[in-house]
C-alpha cells in the first residue's frame, strides 16, 4: 500500500512533521479531541474491530451508527457535519 501525498510531505519535511505532531498532541488533550476519541473507540468496540488488527476502522459518520471500512477511505471523507460535540 502506497503512501498518500500528506504522508510523503511529512516524511520529507521533518520540521513540519514535528510541528504537526505537537499541534495534534495539544488538540488531543482538549475536550473536543477527547469526545471524538471516546466516540470513535466506543464505535470500534461496538463493531468488534477494536484491537483485533484486522486493518479496518469504524466509519466516524455518527456517534451510534457506523460501518467498517479501510482507514484511508474513512479519513479522506470531509467532516463538515460531525455530531460528536
């Protein structure tokens, strides 16, 4: 499986990668980041894919409904109407 444009960019630009990881770590500690992470983990457990290394991810389209799909397909979808907040 090949890398996407974003992965290639951050691999070639270590300073940008360091800055992005720092920003992401700060966001993950906020209430909004926590709510999103908790909802995603709950959905993964409900669909039976949490921690089983099957290479699938729960689609994060809503809190209660979801489906299993490849992470690359799931994460490239726009998130304009997230209902986690």
